[in-house]
C-alpha cells in the first residue's frame, strides 16, 4: 500500500469512530445561539433597546459566553471518541507497524480532530453572525464580538490535544502534570473581560497551542518503547 491508500484508510477509520457522536457539539452550538438570541430579545423587551446598547457598547457584556464550554466539550469529545478505544491496551502501538512514517499515522489522526474543532468554530461563528444580523447590530460590533470566540476555540483545541495525550500516557504522574498545565493554559484563554480581550496576545496563544502536539507524540513514542 502507498501513502495515499494508507491515509485514506486512516481517514475511514476515524470516520467510523466519530460518526455516532461527532455531531453533538454542533447541535449544542445551535441551541446556545438560539438561547443567545432569546436573551438579547428578552433584554430589549424588558429594558428597551437603549439598555442593550449600554450593555454592548460600554460594558461589553457577553451574552454568548456559554459557547466557551461548547468548545471545551467538543474538543474533549472528539479526543475521547478518537483515542479512548485506540489507546486501550496500548493498541496505539499498531500505528508504528504500518509501512509508512509513524508521524503520518499519528498526525493524520490528529488532523481529523483538528479539522472538526475548526468546523465547530466556523459553525459557531456562522450561527452568531446570523443572530447578530437578525438583531441589526452594526458590522463593526459584529466583527469584534465574533473575534471573542476565537480564544475559546483555541482552548477547545488545547483540550483536544491535552486529553489525547492524557489518554495515551501510561504514567499517572505525567497525566496529572498534563492535566494541570492544560487547566492553567485553558483558564487563560476562556477568561473574558469584554469583547476580544486578549487581542494583542492571541497570536502567542495560537502558536503555543500547537506545542501540545508534541505531548501526544511523546506519549505515543513511550507506548512504542513499552514504557
């Protein structure tokens, strides 16, 4: 088998593992978006449009902050579905016996989960955009509000990488260390102080999140070596 055939086989395997529940976070995104719309409409009905504008422009209140938990749920769910069965009884070791580089096997699997997280971000952005458009928010405000969910999406991706590493790890101490580091990193990303509050540091967080890839690769290599 050539690399292309193996890559297709890996993608098919991931599809089989994910097909039963991968849609759940996307449904929750729709539900949270509907809830956000109702909250905005309720504020207008109870206090008037002026009160809502005070909340948006001066206080920068985020009515859609439940989405941060959706991204974290999505990241952890994707990782669980992909790696819990894969790593049971050290089955991940089979990846190292394919007639291709082990990195192709590992990162093809990771690539699928990463794309799902990006699709979840896209779905959330689209749903919120439709909500804001229905409420006749100006485009400048919509843009700032949509950017607010990007750090939360990065937190979801980190939760995906972190849980994948924790599942693959055989050492309890290393699992605890990864969990602690992930909680600290994610906490920084989901803390909100207005719309897009970490604008200046976003690129740094985005680049740092990819370092979590090496945590999973290191755990996989330890499985290969029987540690």
